[in-house]
C-alpha cells in the first residue's frame, strides 16, 4: 500500500512538472508572438508615415497648381464685375450682421432674464425696488429734517462722547469684561431709532 501511494505521488509530481513546462512553453510562445506583433505594428506605422510624407508633398504641389488655376479663372471673371461682386458681398455681409446682432440681442435678453430670475430667487432686490427704497429714504430724511432739524447721526455722536468720558472715570475691570461694558454703555447712550413713516 505504501509503495502504491509512493508511485502515485511520483506520477503526480512528474505530471505537475510536465504541466509547468508546458505552461512555460506556451507563455514563451505567446510573448514571442506579442513581440512579433508589436514589431509588425511599428513597421506598419513607419511605412504609413513615409508614404504620407511622399504623398503629402505631391498633394501639396497639386493643391498649389489647382489654386493658381482657380485664381486665374476668378481674375478673368472678376474684371469688369468687381462692383457687382462687391455690392453682393456687402449685401450679404449686411444681412449676416443683422442676423448676428439680432441673435446677440436675443441671447443678451435671455441671459439678463435668467440672471434676474436667479437674483429674485435669492432675494436680491432689483432696480425698481432699489429706486423705491431710495425714494422712501429721501422722504423719511425730509420728514426728519422737518421734525427735528438735524439728522439722528449727529445727535448719536454727541451723546456717545459723554459715555466715553464716564467709562474712563470708572476703575479698570478685567480685560475680558471691558468690551462688554463698553457695548452696554454705548447702547445706553444711543437714542432710540425713529419709527419709519409710510410715504
């Protein structure tokens, strides 16, 4: 039984070595075929490039000759008809210009409308709203001048200066509480804002 197991192991080892050598042979064959294919592709590219260079110069010369023929032909046609051609070209240019202007105008209008819609969605006021607000502010300023005689900003500045002097007389407080005290003093010193009047 032991001999049988040993012979099976030997046969399996020999079979696996044969499989490995077959796989290695196949891999080498595939790599050779890949290298050959790459070389063929490279050679085909070089051949195509060389042919394009040769035919490119021939094509260029043919195009130059054709261009010279066309130029001579158009010169013959253009002598005597220059004014007619110029008028036709100017007319076409005018039509194209009008179309382009109309297109740009439409494009500009669409763009402005979309921007305005986006601004409205965001809550940004438009020209009309701003002009209305400016009118209301002017009306309120006129009313304040009639009632008080002086704008509220000058009064607030005069009232704020005594508050600074009184804060300077107080004993020094810790650094963290000093700004809070100054804010409270400034709030007490400022007069209450006037209520807006409807225009």
